[in-house]
C-alpha cells in the first residue's frame, strides 16, 4: 500500500503527517530524518491497528498542485 504523506518545513525542523491515518505524525531536524521517522511511524501505526484488531484504512487521500495568481488559467 502507498499512503499520501504531507511534509512541511517549519522554522527549525520538518514535520510530516498521513491524512488517511489520523494521529500518524513525525518530526525531524532534516528532511531525510523526517522521511525516515514517518516511515517508522506508519509501520508502528499499522502494527497498532492490527494488534487492536481494528480495520486498516485504505489509502484514499491525494494531492495536486493548483496554479493560482496572475498566471493562472
């Protein structure tokens, strides 16, 4: 399965979250670190759902860039 992960740059670190897995978040000082941390967070999140005998949500979120402003259209 592939889940959409949203990465954000903050003032001093990076953060990431998975829209289809509420509560599945990670942070890191570098982009590489947050990418590794979110992979681990997803694995742990899914393992927890399995352990608790809860349904694993199917990937459904998607992302697109939309052109806005003076050059749009």
